[in-house]
C-alpha cells in the first residue's frame, strides 16, 4: 500500500514549513484533562523526525465533535504534546485566519505550532450530497477556506492521522490536492502491518472476528480466506449472523441483527460458509441471558422448541467454544483479532471476549488488534504491551482489512508532486 504513496523518506524537510495532521482525539475527565495519551505517543516518531530534520512544524488535529461534552480547544493538547516530546509546542487559538497564518510565517526551524481544533470549522464536518453514496468529493474538500488559506503558507503536508483515514474531510483529503504530501510514520506503519497481515502473513493464520459491524467483518473474512487464511473464528453479532445462516437462533437474536440493519448479511455469510466450510469456525455453544443469569447451551439445543432459553438473546460464546478457539489460536503463527465475542459491558457476558484476548496476548503468534472496541477492552485488561500491534484506527483498520479504499490514502496516492 505505501509503495503507492510518498512517505517521509521522499522529502527534504530542512527549513520547510510542514503541516501535520495528527489524531489526538482523546478521553478527557470532567476538567478536560487528558486521561489517556496513547494517541499522542503514537505520533512521537513522526514529530521527532521533523524536529531533527530542522522543519518548521504546524500541527492540526481535532477533539471530539460539536454537541459532545468533550468538544473543546486544543490548548491542553498542546501542553501535553510538549511534555511527550520534551520540546516546546505553542498553541494558537485560531485556525486559518490572519493571526494563524502570520504565526506560521514567523516560525523558525524546529519550532512547533498547534492550531485550533479543526472541527471548530463548519466546513470540516459538512457533508456534500454525494457523500451519502460513499463518494468523496476531493476537489470540493480542497476548495475550502481551511485548505486555501493554510496551503498558502506551507510547503509540505503530512497525514499521520490513521484513525481518521476513513473520513472524507478537508484536513484529511484536501491538502494533497494542492501541496506536496506524504504519509507520516504512524500512517505508513499502520498500512504496512495491516496489509501485510492480509497479503503475506506467517502461517497458520487465524482471524478472530466479532463485534457489531458485521458487514465489514464478513468482508474481511472473505478477503482473508481468498488470500489463504487458515481459520476464521466468529463471535458477537458476526457469529450470530453465521449461526443464523444455518440454524434458527431465536427471535431475540434475530431482532438484534435486524436492529443493526444486518439481515442481508445472513445470506452473504451462508454463501461464504458453503465455500469455506472447513475454515470458518462458528460457536458450538453460546451464552444467553435468562432471568438475568448466564445460561450456556449448545447451538443444537437452541433450536429445540421446548428449550426454555430458545428465545433468549445470544450475548456471548460458551465455554466449549472458548476452549476450541483457544486451541486454534495457540496453534497459529499469525492472529488478527477484532475480537468482541459478546456483550462486554454486561457482567458475566464479557467472559468470551476476555478469555480470547488473554489467549492471544499469551500466545507466541504475531498478533494484531483492530477495531476500537477490541483495543479498548485489551487496554482495560492491561494487555497493551502483549500484542505486536494495536491499531490506532478502529473503523479505518477494518476498512483496510476489508480491502476498501480509505479517502486519506486515496488523496495521498493522487497527491500533487
């Protein structure tokens, strides 16, 4: 993927004014203090390289979105980034007005200026009509005040915000149309690792796919299988959809699939299972909630009309399935996991997710986590350092694995030389 776009290796940054799009969107406490700085740390290498190569650095990023309680300025982000880098970062409370542009012009080599939250600009979150059909109007995004004003005072644009790479917004796709542009080190590494897991993994390779975004996960499964993946383990709504292609899983579970607008995925999953019957592993038993309790039953029992739990919702994988999945994972060389196996917010129904993540962390396989919910659970369990790579982009990572084109990457691929 990165062979199709320019990276930082392609540019001389000495004395150049470089605009860097970062993803610093982070959890905040009631005082708007940053409580998790992993995203700051993820951009360390890109920014340190620019400092060491005597660039004049301008940072743009966002925090939350309008209407949210954590939608705020970038003032504390600038202070925190300065601490992370052990290097001064000046905050400018404007974005593209005259004061911001003059501040950029007055930068010296190795200085860093952080501009205001890009989502304070209405054009950043405005959607054109064609975007509802999945089309990114790159030219229109470039013809915005943000891009026109800032492109006049910069030499190079770097996109290091992999977490927003699936967004079609001016700060992400506009600048490459008008100034020389490249991927930052984080963006480059994310694309290389995720595409490598699909195209050239060490085998046996196992994908663990769960969560609620079943259409993306099923497409990831299809692409992985076509590229020679050995096993696909399914759980969560993804697992329920595969089960529904073979069994009657009860009204309650079908209604959840319906509420997520995924009924059409049942036939798609069924066809995929017919083609790869020996590679797709479904739950053999599941956990349902009955009278507030966790009840584990086999899939065959679930279809029996007289079974008291037959219409209770499936909200986790069962113990036999956990054991089977653990065995497969422990015999794999590469494991990619979007591994929310059940209702993790509900006590007694997070067992499948917790056990699978702990097994992957303890295994000797090269392990990659994708999907925001999976990464969040891994962090909650304190397993951060036990995976080879934890993607910084939930939606973006799944779209890469599904073979979809990311607007940010397409913009860089077509960037002005």
